[in-house]
């Protein structure tokens, strides 16, 4: 495949990236199909209880609190490909078991909670390893481009997965969506096994036991990194709850069914995919303050969303939320990787993903509980307001401290870097 080495698609010049990208395209469709099916299954089993919906989301993300930092340490210490194969086996098993329980009519609410937690364990280890693996697949110079393309891939799956799942649920129930996702993990495992090790851009590994504290000390010394983390934490915990927002708006406010709920997931992906594709063209704007300004725009968009009076207007505004969210988060992810020493990249990404997803176990139940007792619209508006306030705090506190010092260093033993020349 011939690709312009300076173009927006340049990561595709790497054969290993092509293989992973294709497998992940199918996997992302399956993941989004399961997200819709899982939320709908909880609503069915709990008679549209928003608190239970928030709880299952929390259980899926609570493992991040305990495993993401160690997942980052594993990424810096061991063969990332082997770790990813193991995490995909775990994810596939949890999805497959839930699918079988549903299709055999034995599923109970506690099954969903337990298997959501099991999937969360796999994802908590997988995420920092997968993020830091990007550098080995495409090399340092193409990290930002690969992050944008992977985000586009993820949100292309969001275009197809929710609508496909919603239509499937309406006809066959939720079971096939889980089985579809379980099958997609097999493709990813096959792809990982077929990557050419000779074409990896070998990253340095820690000469110690990849101590998590080294990563924490490194981030603490970098205002440009923790300014991003502050913004991302509040944005992800309180603003990025569209699975819950859409489920409750579809059922409680607009009184619609599974197909409409799935459609909302697809519609927001239009904006998210657009943001991901445009981000590939915005490399010169990748600065820490871009993330801060993006969070202000995203929070404002979420507040406006809360007051959309009809299903149609709500659906029309969703892509704006998706666009502002993705352009902001892709920039944040890219900066965290590009501006981190390679030997610490796995641990720093573990910390970043702990921040990004670690608030969800607390935020999701709070969102669900608030929606039950205060109302869905005030809950959405509050999430947007908190995001805006966090952005304003980061702007006021760190606007003069976010440039990467040219002579920055930290006392960590860095082995030599061996870059792929092929």
C-alpha cells in the first residue's frame, strides 16, 4: 500500500498498522454493539432504573482504579503484543459468556454486573499497553497521526455498532450483540499473532522492575501533563456519559425504544468521527492549552444539549458534542505520548487512563442517581457545567506553565533506543 509519507494517512505505510487497523475496525463495531446491548439489557432487567444503569457502568470501569497503573508497568517491562493477546482472550470470554446466558434465557442482573466487571479488568490492563504499543507499530514520528486514525476507526465503529445493535435488539433481543463482540476479539488475536516483529520500532524497556512510582514522580514534575489530566478527568467523569444520557433521554424523556436509542449512538459518532479525521490535520495546533479550550467548548455543548426540547433537535446537536469531545481528547492523548520519555510511556499512559476512566466508577452511579431524583435534563446540564469549571480552573492555574522545558530531565535510567530501520 503506497501512502504519502507526509500525508494524513501516513501511518498506513506500516504493514503492522494496516493489519491492526483492519482487525480493530471489526472489533470496534462489536464493542459498540455490546455497549448498547448491555445498557438495554440492564434497563430491561431493572425496569428502566437509571441507578442500576449507572452502577453497571461503574463496575465496568472500577478495575481501572486497581489495574491501569500496573498495566502501564507491564507495558514498560514485557512484550506488549503478548500482553494484548491475553487481555483480548479475557475480553472475548466475558462477552461470549454473557451472550450465551442471554440467548439461553438464564441471564440475571448480577450476571451482567459480574461480567461487566470482568470485561473491565481486561480493558484496564489492555488500555495502557495498547496505547503505548502504538509507538512500536508506527514509530515516534507517526504517533500523533496513528492516534487520530485509531480514534477515527473507533468512531467509525460507533457509526455502525449502535445502529446494528439497536436493530438486532428490536428483532432478536440483546444476545446476538454480545456474541458478535465475542467473535470480534478472535480477529484481533489473529491480527496480533500475524504482526512482523522485524518491523517493530523497538522501544527501550525499563532496567528496573518498571516501578509505578517512577511514572507518578515523572508526571508530578510536568505541569504540561497534569494540566491535561485535570481537564480530562472532569470531562470524562461528568461530561462523557452519553451512553447513560442517551439511554435515559430515549426512554424517560422521549419515551422511545431500543432502535431510537441505538440511533442516538450512531448520530453522535458522526461528530466524533469528523473530529477524529480533522484531528489528523491539526498537528500544528497540538498544544496543552488547545485541550483546555476544547474542554470549555465541549462543556458548553453538553449544557446546550440538556435543553433540546425534542428528540430530533437532541439528535441534531449530539454530533457537536462528539466533535468537540474527540478533537480535545485526541490532542490530549497525543500530547501525553509524544511528550513522554519512551521508557516511561507505558506507566504515564497508565496514569493518564486511570485519570481518564478512573472517575467513571464514581461519576456514573452519581449521574444515574441524580437522573432518578433530580431529572435527566438537570443531570446533563450539571455534567457540562462541571466540565466548564474544570477548564476554567486549568486555564487560570496553568496557562503560564504548560510549555515543555527544552532541558527537562528526570532521574530515570534510560537504556539505548533501537529504532527500526526497515
